C-alpha cells in the first residue's frame, strides 16, 4: 500500500512475553497504519496473533528465513465502536 505508515518492531531473540510487551508499549503512541513485528519463535507469533485477534485487528503472518513477521492493520483502531 502506497502512503501507509508502518511501525516496525524488531523483537528477534526475545522470548514471550517480551515481544508482546514491546507491542503494548508502542501502541500507546501508534499513529495508525500498520505494525510489523519481527520475532524468532512460533510461540511469540501465537501470542501476538491472540493479542491482535482479541482487539479485532486484522493480521497477516509470514515467514522470511528464520524470522516470523506479524503484520497488524491498526487503521481501524479507535474509530467508532
């Protein structure tokens, strides 16, 4: 998507709940758009997917080499509940 801001959190090597704690902190000041979290374990992916799913945020997951990418679409957050 052209013109879409993407926050990027590199959390390689962090064991759960480390990546989730970084995400929660970044969400306090997130400007919308997308958030890409790069982790190195399936457990971290599962935790992040459950977290974003609980918020009703659309997500995608991908694997690139030894890394896992969790991409969350934050554009709908805070818009009319």
